[in-house]
C-alpha cells in the first residue's frame, strides 16, 4: 500500500486536532493511509444514552469524521473537507468500552468523493459491527467556506 506524503499526513492530523467535538469525545487517529482513516474513541459517560450504551450521535460523529478524513487524504494539499450528505444504518446498540470507526473512500473525485464507514463497538477485545455509513464529501478552500 502507498504511504501518505508527509504533507498530506501532517495536514490531515492538524485538521483532526482542530475538531473540538472529537477532542471532547477523546477520539484519536488510530490509522491513516491513502483513502482510509481509522478512529478510536472511548464510550465516555457524556456520550452514553439512557440505556447506558453509546449514543447514536457519537456513532455518527465518529463514522462521519473517519469517512471525511479518508477523503481528505486523497484531496489536493490546499483543500479541506466537508460532508455534503451522510446516511447511517444503526445495526446494534453500541455496547462496550470504545468505538472504532473505519472510514474509506469508495470513489474519489475532483468535486465529490463517495465514502463509507463501519463503526464497531469493542468490549474485552471483541468487536461488534454497530453501524454503517455512506455519504458524499466535497473539497473546500478558505474562500469557498465563506
């Protein structure tokens, strides 16, 4: 597999570090490669719903972010990334100690990229698939965000 260029790796990690929501959730980049990003986050008390499992908001945020950063690794160095649309299928309760989101690019493009993510709940070393996401990302620049 091709490695990321140092510039794209740094840009992607710096962008992720500015994600206040991911910081709040304690999320980290576990793996980063061209067209792929894996994130990990503990299921903290602030992110649990009334049944004690991970809230769907955490699951969605982690999957969306993993898919977005997977797309960013294939975009031009001056680009940032934004979600245009994202669909989620919740398959099982997010029971466990942490969530792992594996994002990847299905089809990269100059104007849009189709992405997907699978989100797993991990408990005592066992993983269970809890959600799948599919969506579309676009490259943006400072000028296009205003």
